[in-house]
């Protein structure tokens, strides 16, 4: 089967960039990205390309090239499903906030809605692709809904998890380490796998396109995120030990990373990992293990989250302790709010939790982030429901200039590793602050020696 029409349900951080790259690389395929969220679709269609809803380096150029040619953003979900041969499901799968599995399991209500809508609309055979990250064996549930509520047409379900990281989404999509496609081992399943392989083969080497059974593919995605997050929690655990022993975590990371079995990547000690994926996916893994009675497996992976929460708390406690055990009404400036550099995404950002702790200690927080708005920062804090909206407004002020944000502060905390922070005139910042001027580098990106020579009392992670 030759694919000429693709629909993607969900125009978010995965659906938007992924489909933009498919459209750019496959001009012969019409790609329509649909979403229930009208504002999001309006933003994707904004004539001013700088206003598209997701900031990723290189993304606006790709959207500008393909949009209106073979890339379309629309709210007409049913029309797009009806026309497409392949439907990617790329909707959110957040942690459940209610009922059985609350706080652990993935909430699959949006996935089920998609399956029901596809079943209702489809009049011809279709390939349905799980792009969202899903619990292992979700394809079974999707198939059951499609087969039992559909119009008698045939569906093939493929699992094709996405491994892009935010901030590098475009390069990750253009040069993926691998593409993973899981499908049924029947001849129809194999035909569907081949059709999707052929789409990716337009720009990805065939050797990098891995095909497996559906369950392996679904579980590989959760496993990859668990292993990646585990590395961060492992190095963060060592960072605390470094602080007690005089070892330097950056030196330890370098030393172990040169072992080719360990490798140098993903060993940066930090204030803790954030983002919409790691915590959600590990909690989901823990829940799945528990549901099979595998308590040791569940406890093992849960430690990754426990360590991460500890690291965030440890960072805020260190600020309070260092500032003579009180931050009440002291101005503390956050440089960065996004969960990592080069994204405007703040989901599960460590900054939110560190700010919350410090506000509990009655600190005044000033925030500067190059890509995150003041409204977003307020809504992130309000979402925690720790205190009233008015109190958050009173305690947290956002600046669009780092120098203004740092003026009269007692301490600066670096929460995101934005490159521009290293280029600042730190003497000027120091001169504008209360003394002693403290700097807590939650990302170990600044030059400690230089800052200390200016007069800062510098605290990195793990040194
Ligand atoms: P997102 O919240 O940015 O986007 C999801 C979109 O789906 C939203 O715009 C929402 O309105 C839309 N949606 C939900 N239900 C819908 C429905 N029934 N019909 C039409 N639209 C609907 O989420 P995301 O970050 O793009 O993540 C999507 C999935 O991809 C999740 O399962 C996530 O775990 C996975 N994933 C995310 C990343 C990442 O870096 N963000 C990376 C790999 C995998
Ligand atoms: C992650 C996975 O990397 C990606 O493959 C998957 O598809 C989605 O989840 P993402 O969350 O976008 O991607 O970013 P990532 O680069 O993994 O960073 C996650 C968090 O870990 C960030 O807060 C980052 O700052 C932190 N991190 C990362 C560290 O603290 N140290 C590191 O060495 C690496």
C-alpha cells in the first residue's frame, strides 16, 4: 500500500513537529494535523510564523515550507480521519488524577475517545498508529474498540513511539537514532508495518528502522524513558555524596562517562529532571509492574522518582539554609523556568517546585525566562493549589530582562540551562544585588571560579 494521506490527532509537542517533518520530507503525502483545541490550531495557522504555538529551534522554518503545500492544521477531526489511510494518535496521556490508579496510571480517556471517533468515521480500511506513549498492551484495547464499534472495516494497529526530546525535536526527527515500529505478525500486520517503514524511509536509513511486535514496541518506549531518567537520578544521588565528601560531581561524571560501557551522555547533575514524560512514564511503569504483582520491579523504578523529588527539595532547602535559615521577604531571582533550554514547555519543571517551597518560606520570587510568559508561570503555580491565586501573584513577579530581575536580589537560582545566562555581565549583576550575593547554579552551567572572583558566594550541584 502506498501512503498518500496521513491524519494526526493531536497538534501538541509531538504531533506538530513530527508531522511537520514528515510533510517536509514527503511532499507526495498530504498530512493533516487535527486537534479539538481551536486556539492551538489557530496558532499553528498563524500567518506570522513566529507565533506558532511550540518553540523548537528550526521548527518554524519547516512549518513555513510545508504549511499550505502538503501540511494542514485543522479542527475538522472527522473529515481528516475519513480521508486518511494512516491515522496517528498523538494525544496526551497524562497521569490519572482520579479513581483507580490515581497519581500513577496513564489516563487513557483521550486515547479511547480517538479510537471511538475513528471507529465511527472510518468507511475504508485504515492503519492506526500509536504515537502517544502508552502502557504495554494498549493496542489490545484500541483494537477491541475499533473492531466492536466500527463499520466493519479492517484496522491494523501499529505502535510507533516517539523518541524526540524537546529543545532538539527537529534534529532528533531529522536524524533519529532509530525509528521503532511494532505491529501484528500476520500478513496484514506486516503489510501495514511496511507501509509505515516506507514513509520514514524517505529520509531515514533502512538500518535504523526497527520493527518488532506491538508489545515490545509499546514497552520499549517506557523502558527508554525509565533508563534515561534513572541515569539522572543516579548522578544526582552521587551529587549529594559529592557535596559531603569534597568530590566534584562534574569530575565524577567525566571520569565514569569515559568508560565506553557507561558513555558520556545524560550524566549532568541538576536540580532534578522535569518535562512531561519522565515522571509520568515511570509512574506508569511502576503501576503496570504492581498490577502484575511485581512489587520488587515497581519499587526499583519508583526510587528514580523518589530521588528526583529529593533533589528538588534539597535544592530549595539549601537556598534557605545558606541564606541564614530565612528567606522571608527576600528577593530570590530565578533564571529560567522552562524544564530545559530551547523550549517554552514548563510541564513538571523543577522551577515550579523550588518556587513553591520558597514561597512557603515567604520568599519573593523574581523570574526571568527567555521563552516563558508571566501568565504561564502563574498558572503553573496555581495548578499546585498550595495557596490563593492572589498570593502567588503577590509573591512571584516576572521580568523580561535578566538584569532587572536580578536587581536588589539576595540570591540568584539558575533553574534552566539557557545558553545566554553564561554570556551575561556578571559583575554588573553582582553590583546590583544585596550583599552577600548568593548564586545557586542548579544546572552547573556558570563559571564558578569567575563568579567567586567577582564576590558571589557560589553553590553548584554536587561540588
Ligand atoms: P500535548 O498535550 O502537547 O498535545 C496533545 C494534544 O492532543 C493537545 O493539543 C490536545 O488538545 C489534543 N487532543 C487530546 N484529545 C484529543 C482528541 N480526542 N481529539 C483531538 N485532539 C485531542 O502532548 P504531547 O507532549 O504532544 O504528548 C503527546 C503524547 O506523546 C503523550 O503520550 C506523550 O507521553 C508522548 N511523548 C511526548 C514527548 C514530548 O517530548 N512531549 C516525547 C515523546 C512522546
Ligand atoms: C525525554 C526523552 O529524552 C525523550 O527521548 C522522550 O521522547 C521524551 O522524554 P525531554 O523530556 O523532552 O525528552 O527532554 P530531556 O532532554 O530528556 O530532559 C528531561 C529532563 O532531564 C530535563 O529537565 C533536563 O534538564 C534533565 N536532564 C537531562 C538532566 O538533569 N541531566 C541530564 O544529563 C539530562
